[in-house]
C-alpha cells in the first residue's frame, strides 16, 4: 500500500485514473472487513449520490484497535502530553486503549445510546476525547465533535441541527494559562436543546460544576458500573460515521457527513503514504480533534495503521515558545504535522527557543490548514528539519475527509508553498468562471475534482439540497472546492485561497456571513460587511465594516461590545481583528454589497478598485478609504 519511489507514484497514479475501482479495491484489501463488497463504486455528481464498497460490513474500531492486539497490543497507541509540562505524560498502549474504548462504549449503552443516535462531544484535548470518539464508532452511534472554543449558541445550533441525544463533556479545560469552563458553556447551550437526554461529564480541571439530577452523570462513576467487553456493532460501509460542522458562505454552519468504509480506507491510505509512516515511529499532529485534521490524522488514520500518535492538550507558546520543541525532544518525535499559523507564530520568537533543543529525531515535517507562505516554509525546513526532513504541504478540506494534493514524503520533489501533485485516485481540474476546463501548465483557475474518491462527503446532515448547491451545482458534474489554484510549468498545484465568501483564519474556515450575522445581532448595529485581509500570523485576519449610527458611548468601547457579541454568538475564534465604523457600504443598485471593493481597501490596495460609478453611492468608497487611513 505504501509508495516508495516517484516511479511507483506515477504508476499508481496512472492505474488509479485508468481503473479506479480496481485500484481502490486493492487498497481496501489492507483493511479488515466482516463481509466483502459486491461493488467498489457507484456515483452520480448531479444528485449527488456516491457509494463506495457497497454491501461491505465492518466496524472502523476493529481496524483501529482489535486487529493490532495480537501483534502490537503493548505498542503505544496514544501518548498524551498535558498542558502543564510539570505533569507526567500518559501512554496508552493499543491493549489499554481497546479496554477503555470498550468500557466507555458500555457507558454510552447504559445511558441509552444506540446505533444511529447522534452524540455531541465537547471536550478538552485529553485521551478521553479520543476514547469517546472511538466508543461512539464502536456502538454505531454518530459522533459530532465540537471544538472547545465555540460558544453556547454555536453548540446549541449544532446539537439541534443533528438532534443529539447524548452530550459528552468535561468540567473544563486548560489552554495555556487559561481555564475554560466547558460544562458551564454546555449548561447554557442545553437550555434550548430538547433532544438531549444525558450529559456525561469528565472531571479534568476540578472546578465546581452544576449537575442536574436525571440528566448529568460523572464519567468516573459511570465506568465503575460496566465491564470492558463490548462487541463492535456491525456497520454497513455507507452507514454514517460522523458529522462535522463547517462554516459556509451562508450564516448557518453545515454538518458534513462522512461514512464508515470509504472514509476509513482513505484516511488510512493517505496517512501511511503522505507521511511515509514507518512501524515504531512517533507521529505528532498538533491539531485539535474538534477539526477534521484531528479526526483523520490523530485518531482514525494513525490508529488504523498501528501508529503511535502524540496528543497535546496545550498551545505552542505555553509556558514558553519552546513547548513544541520540548515535546519533540522528550518523545523523540519522527513526524511533526502542524499549521502555518503555529509556524509563523513560533518564527516571531527568533532562534532563542530552539537553542540546545535536540530535534534530530524529526524525519518528516507536515503543514496543514492553509497554504504555507514561502518564508515560513524555509524557516520550517532550515530551523526545524535542519534541511534533512521533507515538508509535506497538504491541501484538503473537511469535506474531502483526507489529504488530496500533497507531496509524498521522501518520494515527491518539493517546492516551497506548493501542495505539488494529486495523490493517487484524485483527479483535479482547473476551470474558468463558466466551467470550461483550463488545460496545460502555467495556468490559473478554480479548483474542482472530476471523479469521486473514498473519503469524500456524502451529504450535509438533514439537508441534501444544501450539499448539492454548495459543492456540485456551481459547475456541472464536478465537485467544486471553493478554492482558486495555480498549476505551474511543472504541473505542480498551488492553492491561491478561497474564491467564495469564506475566510481561512489560522487554518479554520469561517463564513463571512456567519460573522456578519453575529455583528448584526448587536443592538444598534444596522448593517455590517466582513472581508479577509493579509495577517502576519493568522494568514487571514477579519476586517469588519460596521454601520452603527446611534453609538452608545465612545467608539473604542463600542468595538469591545461588538467583539463580546461575536464571542457570545460564535466564539472567540471569529472575533474581527479590525472594526471600522462607516456611514454606509458600497452597494450596487440592487442592494448587493461589493465585498470585492472592501477587500481591496482592507488590503490597502486602493489603486485599482475598478469601476465604482455603477454603485448606488460612489462617494461612500472615498469616505471608507479616508477612514481606513486613520484606523
């Protein structure tokens, strides 16, 4: 299954395009199935309707846990590194992890969860988060993990959209020197969530919490009432495995649905190949499990391949900016997979934090979340990889389930800031505005995929029409990624950023509409428009233009009030970096806000705004430009 030379990559790629069913059928043989498939693939992008490994039966946890027990039961599966470096790290072998997962699966059953139920997970980055995810999969329940930075309202929206029956949380979490009261946030969310029957609470930071009789139970108490024997539920390859909410260009987040069989094959195959994972190596992905990167490349991908995965609770700069390097040295990390935001942030501290750190164990470096800029790429290569560790700059999305375009470590010649070449089975295509294919090299266009792959989304939960409209209706018979892309003279791909109204802030996708909705909920705000602008650390910052005529108090305080409102509605992750109060917004005569003009103003590029004479009030543009100079 593992590609070891560029020649083999070319051969595998050719085979995967000429005979995709045979190619993926062979890859899938490397996994454990209870019953084989009768058809590898049936698909139609118009409806869309995609099925992989039809008729096959499996349970993904048997592939991630049970099948390793006989030969690798005592091998470390997860090494947990706590937020506080003074605390001991904790290692779970495959045998221990299997026992804990089975035990917690029985806790879920004891609390009324069954196959098909949706379960919301809102937890810190602790081993129990991975255990909860796998326990859901074990009994055939559908997990919906929500990142620990979201507000009560955002959580309630997600719980109600998928009608979750059970919530799993903790009293709180640590994030650097801050404590976050998770249970308190959940309590606020659950006021408006009638479908939730049980809330299972893990003790982590030992902060006082309110426990409601009949609804709330302690994790530690519940595990005492069950044993650790839990037969894995038999699942169909196309049964739902999880829902993960992602921002779109409309205000409401959409629940991306991934299914059991195809997702498992794709996550495992891409993990093994992209990182050139070797048995016994230690792999460290710094993402949060609340995002797709954590699902695919902390839990399912590595565990399906019998890897050792480091799980880190904290942040890269606490208690010092040496924290990542201390972890690498301590656990002799061989592969480090992190985000350009983290790299840029650590670069800003200079070389002092790297002094006397032994990073010699690093063999492969990886980047995820957004395109990595050239300066950060070189720093990562020279200072962290010491010029010896290939960088895999991976492009993919929540919707794709796994890495799509990326170098294969030790195989693909890399190029700074290029995601390079598609993995076997991935057929990218560049199109113009009208959907005509742009052929050849040295070209730019909108990035689409013209053929299905096993890890792709199947629908958006409870709203298939939205899935169709968002991904499959812009261009006929193509999956539209929403990204612009350059294909250079060598045929290498470089992602140039979103072409729709979605921002990529620190690798997290945030819809402009979602932020605007939150700002507009603030009393006194008449209207707002949000755009992205280049930000040294985050990649993209959020710039909000706000109409607030009857301002309450002074401008600075009003800005803070608005930030507070956004934090309450979405979470701190979506707070604008800049707020500019304006008397009006550039609109067409039909009332459409010209965000293209605002984007250029936010970027400081006012020399070529294009024709503004067709605007309802062309004078407003000059006024906004003048105001930005004072900001």
